[in-house]
C-alpha cells in the first residue's frame, strides 16, 4: 500500500462559488481531502471546513486530494438524497482542465478503459479489461506548449471512477503533470497535480432551474 503524507493547505477561509438553502458549491484547494481520511491526523478536509459555516453540509461527490476545483455539498439529508441521485444517474455534467505530458496528437477523442482498484498498491487504480468497471473519459485538446512538450486538455468524465482521469491519461501515454501516483517522470514537472475541476452543470433538485458553475484554472 502506498503511503502519502497528508499536509493540508492552511485554512484561509472558504472560496464559495454558490450557496442557497439546498446546496453549497466551493472551490476546493489542491492538497485538501474532500472528506476525512482514515487514521490519525486526517480529519481536516473540505467537508469539515464547510461544516464550520454550514453545519448541515453533506458530501455528495469527491475530488482527489491533489485535485482542485468545484465541489458540491448538499444541505440536509433530503437534498443529499436528491443530489446523490443526480450524480448516480449521470445528470451532472463535469468538466476539468489538465496539463498532460507530451504533445497530444489528436484534437479530441475518448478513453474507454475499464478500471479497478490495484489492491496491493492502494490507493492506486489500474486498467483491467477482464474485471474492471466500465469507465469513459472524453477529451479535447486546448493548446500545446511546444517548449515544455506538454498539452492542455479539457476532460469530461462520463463515469466517476476513483482516479479515473489520472489513470486514463496515463494509459493514453500522457500522464498529468505533478501526478505522484501515475505520473512517472511527469511527476517532477510540477509541484502540484495540474488537474482542476472547472465546470459543473445540473438542474436544481427543488426548483428545476438550470445551474452552471465555473471556476477559473489556477495554473
């Protein structure tokens, strides 16, 4: 099992993108757990920080510790059920921006590799075409950095497997810069994982209003 030191960023206050009586949308900083981790010293997380201001906030989905960007929390048990259903039924559109190693040859495409936990090397995941769970990521090339031999891409996960975007990009031969689990040589090209949740779109569970949130890329 891989051990990763947890050094959460200082609590400088929440970066709230949207809030009403039903939900809270927050920009999670890189390096902060979405929910409490297992073991001593792993309690500090986005949910605990949000709950200091909104005690009824509950986790609906997660971002990897190293990933920054938009995260929705439900306010109350009923809204938690409603939002969880939307995620489960894939009625929430999610977009990310990443910087990957190498010059991506295609303008757009998809990675449809089934994933499963790599149990001897937890928390790593791996591609397994025999018993892996179906996993689909769509990608679009945004720009090149020819000098550094990197590509900026938009990633849209259709499924929501653990580490999906990171494993899929690695399997494509273009790991995300700064990835300490899958990056290989690309890990040392950035001090942080260059993966950011930029956009979320859904219909409000109570009002059916169309909601669209954007969070600028910090890298």
